[in-house]
């Protein structure tokens, strides 16, 4: 393996100059920088990141905690994170915590051992580990989280409920997300703020996780428990898709017999037929801005906005009925 000393000798500069050029820290003349870059290319030198992190007590790596990588929403989030991290010279280490597990603490210990520069987390309770590493929460955010990027889920819930209310809602079933997820609570608050002032009849079915397995079980259960369902407002797209599959297997027509709206706008939502109407979260943007915010914390830059709230939007496809004409229209 080529060493930094060999690069310095080949370039005809000091080891300190090579170090400053690599770390982009301190003054290096344009001429010296070009010599160093040429030597690196010619010798095919790759910095020893492990040694560097041990020496500097930090690394060019960011830890990422996600609750369930099998949920198609989170890879969209991760794509934005990785692009921002790469642009800033960082790599990402993924920790898949799995819904309801205690793996978060193990991953935080691992991140500390790897001298990661900071942590991005969509796992509730991460800050309770008392880590000294810079942390930015994303997606699943509590009021007390100082640095966070998340979606305005109250607004998202309102958009979903109003879309159903405008389209011959009949008997509405709300599939509410887990109470342990802050965004799920906000979505339900938004939904109820629209439905309660109306004369619509609705029921609430509570779930305990966002897993595919529970989505399928929920879809089976609701058609046993409830005799007549005309509209379903699902807590995420996985549950909405599971309901649509179960409904079609029972011979129900979508949206004529039952209409469904989801939340997230995962890629599968537009690939199925009928296409799923949903509330689109800006997942890529959310991940990108969260990584940017973390890098600003790592570099101790001045931060104007510590908590960033992004707006969702309604995406109309085929799983909702035609909008009803207003009485005055």
C-alpha cells in the first residue's frame, strides 16, 4: 500500500503539505496542490481512513439509523442522504434497527467505536442514549428534538381527509399508524380535524407497526370486523396497497365499491392498477436536507434553521372516486 510519505516524495513536497491538501485544511499553493494530485493519481494512493479516524478521533463517515429498510419509503430517504453526504465528502453507515427492537443502542455503540462524525436517525429515542456525537433526527421527530427535518404530517392528514370528503365518502375507515410514531399521531390529528366538523361516519383501526406483515394482517381483519367500508384513509402506502389487494380478492371494485388513499407516495403506488392516490412526502429532499444540516453541525457552521418542516402534497390517481359537484356549482 502506498503511504503518504511516498506521495510527498514523489510530489517533491512535505508530508504536512500532502496532509493539508488531502484534508483541505490549511494553506496549500496551487502549484503544490497540483503536484500532490498528480502524485496521488500516478501512485494510485488511497488515504487510510481507519488510521485517519484513529488519529483525528473522527472520520468522514456518518451513521444512519432507520427503523425498517424493507419499507420502500426509507430507501427514498436514504437516497437523498447519500447524495448530500457524498457531495460533502462523507460516507454513510446504515443501521437497520427493525421496528420495535432494541438494536438502536447497539448501533450507537458501534458508531462511537467507528468514530463516526455524526448520526442521522429516524428511530425514536435516539437522543436518550446520551451520545456526544452530533445528531439530527429526521422523519420521526419529537418536539424536544433540537435538530430535525420532518414532514408537516398534520397538513398531510388534512389533505388526505379532505380528498376523501370531497368524493362521496360514505362510511370511512381510518387506519391509524402506531402511537409510538410522532408523525402517525400528527396524521390522525389532521384527519380528525377535517372529519369531525362534517357529518361523515368514521371508525378508527389502530395498528402497532408499519411492517408489511401487519399491513397484510390489518387488511384481512378490517373486512372481517367492519361490515360496510366505503372509504379507507391508510396510515401509509403499504397499508393502502394491502387493503386494495384484499378488496380486489373479495370482488370489490376500486374506487366504485371502496376508495383508498395512502401516505408516502412510494414508487409502487403509481405502478399498480388502479394507481394509488396518496399523500406525497418529499422523501429525497427530506434526507438531503437532514444530511446537510448534520454536516453543518459537524463543521460547527452557523445554523439559521435547526428544525426544518417540509410540506406534503396530494397526488391524485385512480383509487379515489370522481370529485363531487358542490351544491352551488
